[in-house]
């Protein structure tokens, strides 16, 4: 019996020793961005397109290199008896026949030159488009992260408001019991307490929703328990509008990708025009054969041969096919040029808008900070006046609500400034 208890005790100890407390992982903004860049589908798709464009460029380069083909054959045969002019030849085996052949050929045309230049430009455009996709995702993660922090701090403000209403309700009830406050004051404060609790519930739901959106944007597993760091990262931008615009025109990957697309479309026109020029092909073929001949008698023989030469080709008439391709390539070029112009104008407009938002948010932040200080001071004064009987419960409730609104407005303005700076960075092509 003692042995059984000892075994059970050892099993319990071993199980308990293997139990570890699993805490939720806490991710920072940079970690969220890193995870999103690894897992989100739009980034993976953009990188795949870049890789495919690189293969297209390599294929276009291969048009300048010779095509080399090699073959080797081995065969044996058995020939049955045959009769020719009353002469019968007996059945016999012959072989093996062995043949090795190597051929090479290269074609040069001006269209291959422009086709390669166009493929290289397209690869550059795909690379920049992938960077643009990454930066857009980074901006989305920043937006979701700052909105989550905004929701967390707003929830804290509402928790403070509930605690303040709770303490205020106790004070009003005690004053009512002492006969220095009306029962209507108690009822009014109870309504305010209930309202603040309802606002807190909404704030907590908003925090939960913001957290779920951040998890999705960062590409996290929704079934995995994850927490996010609430350390603030207040950002600054001290440059001028002109500096921001010049930087954006030089670095914004979406605009630079459109520039590469336009360059590729111009080479596309040249490629189709080059079809009117002749092409030059050089070729060579070497064959080595060892085998047997079965008729009229079986004998062995072998040979090797080398054939080489060149060919000049020119398409005289193809049913207006080249004219159609030229027209289509020119339309593509014109479309790419119009897209490039629109993209440049959009970049400048987005930079100007984001820059103006930053200036507005900076001024608004100063006002919001002063409003919070004024609301806190007003709350103290009204509280003291109410305690002395010089203010009504309505004055006190109004002061409480004004303080909460001022605090929430300050939080919203502060994170709106962060979002405006993130928007400017994204418009300028900064990650």
C-alpha cells in the first residue's frame, strides 16, 4: 500500500513539474510589422510577381544566346528472310546503330534588344510595386496599432470616469443621509454612474474590436492569445512641405514603379517597330554515326558530318499583323504615360494633404492639452463649491462630463497626429 502511495505521489510531482504557465506573447509595433510582411497574402503575391518578372528578364536575355540541342540514339534490328528476283536472303540480325548529334543556332534581331530592355524595366517596376505593397501594409499596421492604443487609453479614461462617478455617488448619498442634499441629487448621480458604466462597456468593446483588427492586419493567428505593447511611440516630422514633396517624387515606390512601366511600354513600341527589320540566324550541326547496313549484304560503316551556315529572314507581308501590334503597343505606351502623370499628381496631393493634417493636429494637440488642464481645474472648483453647497448637482455632472470629453479628445488628437505622420511617411515612400 505504501509503495502504491509513493508511486502515485511521484506521478503527481512529475505531472506538476511539467506544467508551465503559458503567458500571452506581447508584441511591439515593429514585431507586428515584421510578422505582417512575412504572412500577408498581398505582399507574398507582389513578391511572386517580382520573381516572375525576373524570370521574364532572364528569358529575354536568353534570346541572345544560342540554342543548343543534343541527341543520342541506340538501336538493334532483326531482318526476316526476303526474296528479290528469286534470290532469297536469309534472316539476319544487324546493329547496333549508334548516333550522336549536337546542334546549335543563334538568332539576332533588333526586336530582341528592345524586348530585353523592356523586360528589365518591367522587372524594375515589379520590384518597386512589391516595395509599394510592403509600405502600404506597414501603414495599415501602424493605423491599426495606433487605433488600438487609442482605444486602450480611451478605455482607461472611461474607467476613471466610472470610479469618479462611484465615489461621487457615495458622497451624494452620504450628504443626502445628513440632509444636506436632495434625493434628486442622488438620482441624478445614479443616472450618471450608470451612463459612465455603459460608456465603459462600449469602450471595452471598441478595444476588443481594435485588437482583433490589429491581429488580422498583422497576419496573426486569431486562435492564438496575443497581447500588444501599450508603450507610446510619439512621432515627429520637422521637414518642410517642399522637402516632403521632393522626397516623395524621388522615393515613392508606386510612382517609381509607374515610371518603370512607362519605360517598358516605350521599349514595347520599339520592339514591334523592329519587326520590320531582318533577322540573322547562324547554325551548326555535328553528327557522329556508327552502325551496320543490312542490304544487299550486312556490313559495318560509320561517318561523321559537320553542317553550318547562316540565314537572313525578313517578313514581307503578314496580313497586317505587325501594324496591329504596333498600334496596340502605342496605346499601351499612351496609357502608361497617362497613368504616370496621374500617379505623380496623386503623390503630390497626398503629401500636401498629410502635411496640412499634421499642422492642424499639432495645433489641435496644444488646444486639447489646455482643455484637459482647464477641465481638471474646473472639476476641482465645482467639486469644492458643491461640497460647500454653492453649486448644484447639474454643475457637478457637467464638470465630470466635460473632463471626460476633454481627456478623450486629447487622446484622439494625439493619436491622430501619429496617424497623420504615418500617412505622410507612406505618401513620401518612407516605411
